[in-house]
């Protein structure tokens, strides 16, 4: 019998997402101009990534989520669509706004409390 899979901590999920997002953006010719959060940036400089996380309701504080805002541009729509497919595989897109060859998106990453 196989051991049950371990849930990823929110810290690991967030760092894995950022690495994969940058890799996929480069592979799909997407330029990421900004990846940010609504959290206090000064506080984040002195803490770990968990300061960005909020508790997901009805999980007794066990599951945490980080909402990130992404901003960038693309040169080829079919490649951008593939990039979005990559992002959907890695996270939950909450909103997407396109204007010409620029985009803004809000996405959430989930993990367990550290």
C-alpha cells in the first residue's frame, strides 16, 4: 500500500507557482511586468511568504490561500492562451482583463498552513 500524498505547504505552493509561472511565461513569449499581492510589502520584507496567506473558510484554518495579481503583455494570442492554460493548471484564476496586448489577472494559490 502506498503512503498517502502529503499536502504542500502554502510556502512551497507559492514558491513553486512563481518558478513555474516565470518558466511558462518565457516558454510562451509572455512578458510578466508585475507579480504582486495586496499584503503590506514592508511587512513581507521581514517575514516569510505566509504573511500573504489567508485562511480558506470552512477548513478550520488548515488550508490557506494567497491571491496574486499578475500584469504583463504578450505578442501572440495563441501562445498567450497556452500560457493561461498553464496558469489554470497551477492555480485558480479569479479575474482576467485584456486590453490590446496587455493583461491583468488575479489568481489564487492554495496550500496547507505551515
